[in-house]
């Protein structure tokens, strides 16, 4: 320990902690445990005060988990569990198929549209991918789609679970960056719709260039289409209550999450998808996932406290602010790093690891935007970049979730099927970087500015 402190400055020790952390994660140590271990060890190296570390752990754990805003996370997770059991996914897929199934690539487009609708009442990418995959994958294969396109489109569609509000990842960003959750949800709506349309365009191009879809459904009369659309009214009601209630000021985000969880629970029960055993399983699954996220929050706080003691954020911010680098180049470098990290790390891990470092830097750079809008715009760009990681080989989580549903499809085919959608994501991110007004349009309309 003495050799380290005498050889390296506190700032250098802070920088060295990142490769150490990545090595531990690469060795399959859970992210929370790795961050906690590196954070405690780094703090002891920088301060040398064991008692102060013990006191910080106690006060920080209570102070962090006592945050009322955190209650929104288990509520949205419970809402996701109920939505997965409520039969909403099949109704959404059938409704989207009724309008799009007769087109070339239409069944795949229907899967994307249904994923967007399910994401609007789910908020979880993995849950959206898993639930929609079970419904749509057999139908895609029956329609003659290749295993590569079938799994690729469903993995990409699953990312809409965190792009279309409500979004658990966006809630976590809001807490870390101390941003307004209502405004972040508002800012995410147009980019989320653009993501859905971009994926549909990608499918349209893909099936014309690569042999991937051999048959299309019969065109249905409009009367039949509207009849099938009646099956998705529960989704529309829940979405209107949750998102509309937040936008119109009827509910706080936490109250809206509670209303959404109760509403999806009632719908799941009425549809026969939720009984007492299912309720118990949903609550237990929610508790496990919430505990995991809260443990990561505490561990990330300890790690970021160490980085602050080592003056890593302050030193990096000063370096970038005094450098002659363009703010746009700095931003693009950060987003590129997200794409690289996405190949080895999940979205929540990236958010916790990078936002406390990147956000203070971005907040002080001049992008020609009011200070209150920079954080919202950056939050959506981070969300988009983290979403790309979910479908980026080799460890995109959605790829594994979808591929696991059909073992006959080689994993390499799933990787190939996802690449066109990764390209679509990159193009969309560049557009949102170049034109911040797209992201901020609804915020300016609804909240002024």
C-alpha cells in the first residue's frame, strides 16, 4: 500500500481503478461486488482512514436508499412483471400484424410495432425481448423468415422497452444526474418513435437485399383490422394513464408507476394470466431485481465517492474545459466509448460507471443550449447508446435472451441479424447529436423554454 501511494498520485490511482474494475467484471465478479471492492480499497489508499470509510458506508447506504425517488424502480418492475403475464403481447402483435402483415417484411415490422407498444407499459428491455420473442418468433419462422432476421429483429425490438417511456434505465439516469424524470420521459418519446420507425425501415431494406422473408399475410379488410385493434385497448388505457398522467400533471412519476402497476395487474387478472401463485412469483421477481439494482446503486456510490476523493471527475472536467477540443468531439468520444463498452457490459452497468464521470463534464460544455436542456439531451443520447449495447455482439443481453428461445438458430446468425439494426441505431444517434431540437421539441412545448 505504501508503495502504491508513494509511486502514484491520488488521481492516477483513480484512473487505474477502471482497468482493475473491468478485469474483475471480466473474471465474472458481479458488478456491484466489484465496484464495492474497488471503491473501498481505493478510498483506503487515497485517505488511509479506516474509520472514515466505515462511517461513510453507514451514512451513505442509509442516505442513498432513503431516497423517495427510488420507489419508482420496483413499481415499474412490478408493472413489467404483470404486463408479461397479462396477454398484452399477443394482442399487440396481432393488431400490428393486421395492419402491416400483408407488406413485404410486414410480420417483422409488426413484431417491432408490438414491441414498441409493449415497451410503453413495460419499461424493461429484457422483459420486452423475452415476452415478444415467445409470441412472435414462431410466427416469423412460419412466415418464412430466416433465423438470422427473426432473432435480430426481436432483439432490436426489445430495446424499445427502455426507449419508449416509461423506462427504468432513464429513471436511474435521472437519479444519478439529478434530472427531472417527467422531462426525461417527455424527451424520450420522439426518439423512441424514431427508433421504431428506423427499425421498420431497416427491415424493409433488409428483406429486399437479403433473402429473409418468403411469404406475407393476406390483406385484411379495414373492418377486420379495427375489430382486432379493439384487443389492445387495455394497453392504450394503461399508457394513457401512466404517461398522459405524468405529462398532464395528474400524477408524480412514482404515483404514475403505482397506477400503472395496479392497472396492469388488474388487466392480467381479468385476462386469466395472473393468479395467486403468479402474483407471488411477480412480487418475488420484482424484489430480486430491485435488490440487485439497489445494491448496484450503493456500490456505485461508494466507487464514485472514491473517485471524487481522488479528484478524478474534477481533474478530467478541468482538462476538457481548458483543452481546445470541440465540445462536439468530446461528446462523440463519450458516445463512442458507450458503443465499445456495450460489447462487454450491460446498460445499467454502463450508466452507473460512466454518468458520474461524464455528466459533470458535459454540463459545463457549450453546445449552444440552455443549461437545463443539455442534461436532458445528453440523457437521451446516453439512453440510446446504452440501448445499442443490448444488441451489440458479443455479449448483447437481448441477443442471448432471444437466441435462447430457439436453440436451432446458431448464435452467429443472431449476431449477423442484429448488425443492420446496430447500424440503424448509430445513424439515429448521429441525427440526434446533430439536431438536439428533435429531442427537446416536446419538452419545450409542454414545459416551456
